[in-house]
């Protein structure tokens, strides 16, 4: 969700109408776009299990924007962060 919002997902409007209204044409990230994930299972009896929900998604777009800036020197301030903006 975070990577898709930052790099791919976009709804285009013109004259109050959605131009890309077909879900079959809507770009979302695939598993091949995601980095390798390493899991760490913590067996702690002193901490209750709790869900993280969507809170971690908030930092993904700024992290990608900072990585683009670090690599290119260009500050991207809109989403999706398309190559044409760099």
C-alpha cells in the first residue's frame, strides 16, 4: 500500500470525470517490486500481542522521497513519484 501510493497509484481526472476508471488498468505494485523481508519472531511473555495496522505505511513515501533525493539531489514533493519528476 505504501509503495503503491508513493510510486504507482494515481487517479486521473478531467472535467469531473475519472479517466482511468478501469481497475484492470490501475497500476499497483507486485511482489516483484517489494524488497526482501526478514522476519524476527520475539517470544516475550511480558508483552501482549498487538496489531500495528496501517500506521507503518505513513513513513514509506517520505523514506522513498528521501532516498530519491539522496541518490539524485532532486527533491520530489508529489505522489506518485514518477521518473519524469526526477
